[in-house]
């Protein structure tokens, strides 16, 4: 029996572990991490689904777009299923505003079932938004605490193993595991001595505003994302 280890228990680590179980049902899969749940970065994430195609080099575009399509179908189906309350997905509409054209973003978003359309200059001015461009669409917002807990339950129900421990370097796992997938996020800086990995400073505030139902994003880094009982 193949022994596979996933380092890290954030959204990437948990999702990877479930996919490994699906692809290799006879393998013994173990998640190894020293932080879980609310102690992970994923727990406080806004959980907002939006493609960022401009972050990828041209030769990766086809593969990247397929990843986004697969992800969109997965999360949107969960949002419209009987599991939605347990997994934490909801469909939310809103507005994105910016000052530089994003033609490629338009093209891709309009190819998905997102109710995408560009907004007019008069629409922006009427709402006192000092931006040149804007578009609205419907996307999926995930309540991360719920989703992380659901992923853990699903992983364990398929005989997955969870170990709480700190791994100092990957070579410590030689002889213990046949394959290791590194999903340690920022901790990869120490784990594999990757000095290019650095944290990005940001400020996230959660406020109670259950009456707010629409999201708002701008290209200067401001975003407002409605969750079940608070705004991120």
C-alpha cells in the first residue's frame, strides 16, 4: 500500500488530501500539520471565488482556465445542493470596479454561468464611484470555518489519518512516507528553505452586517464580501 503524506491543513492541504484519496483509493493518506482550524490562515479567508488570469504567464492560460472552470462547477454545484448549509457555500452577486481595462477577464468570466455584464460610466457616476470601468457578476462565497470542518470530516470518513506534529524538514519523512505533497504555505520558507516566500501584509476586518447582500471589489485592494452574519 502506497503511503502518501500531505504537509499542511489549510484549504490547499485538505483539498489535496481529498483529491489524493479520490485518485488513489487504495493508498494510505496522512495529513501532517501543527496548526488546524482557526489557527490556519484559511480559517479567516474571505472565501471569494474570482479568477485572476493576469497572474499567469501566457503558456499556462489554457490549463489555468480549465482549473477555474472545474473549480467554478465544483463550488457552484455545492452552493445549489442540499449540502450547502453544511459546506458553507452561497451564491452572491456584486460589483468589481477598476481603472485599467481587463478585456481577458471579461472574456473568461462571460464564458462561465456567472450572470456577467459590464456596467456603464453613468452607472458608476450615479453611485459616486470614481473608477473608469466596472462589471457585475454572480459568484460563490465560502464560509471557510464550515468548509474546512467539512473537508476534515470527509477526509476522516474515508480512513484518512491526521497527525498533529511539526515537520522541520522534508527529509525527516524519508522511510515513513513514499510520496509527500508540500502544502505548508508560508511555512515552506523554513521547510524547504525557499527564501522567495514572504508574507504580504494586509488588514482584514469582520463586522456584523447581515443586511448586506452584495460584494464589492476594487483594483486598489479594497474588498467587501458578505458572509452569513458578517462582512469581511
